């Protein structure tokens, strides 16, 4: 069994135009390193999974339950399951780390 991974060796998956994710998972949670090109958007959506994350690089406009806020590196967010949310990168590339519980099966690849 593998316990340590090099993210640069993991294939990326396009979640939306200009939004690429590399995912890693265990039995009960999934982690995604998500890169957004400048101006890229994750459309409004919801899912039953709890989601939390941290902005690693760039500025991200995050809308949760109709409330929008610009987040800087180091900002942490928590999104309960079933709550609508969306995201948009600013004028520069953005990198976030998202964690989902339970595992999003559609993100395993």
C-alpha cells in the first residue's frame, strides 16, 4: 500500500474550464489540490459531502449560501453538505487544497 504521494506525478482532471484537480483519498476522506487559471470559475453547485479548504496561492472569490467574499492565501473555508457554492479566480492563478468527507467517488481516478 502507498502512503506518500508526489502531487506532480498525479494526473490532473478538469473540473470546469480552467479548473484542474489532482486528488488523493483514503477510506473516509478525499483531498484535492485544485488549480484555477486566472478568471476561471467553478459554477454554482452543491453536493452531500462536507468540504473544507485553504487558499494556498492567489485570490479567490468564494460564494457560499449566497454570500461572496474574496479570500487571500491562508484563508480557510468550511462548506456543509448540501449548501450551494461557487468560486472564481481573480486576475492571477489560484491554488487551493480542498478536503471532502465522505470520499467523492467521482473524483477518484
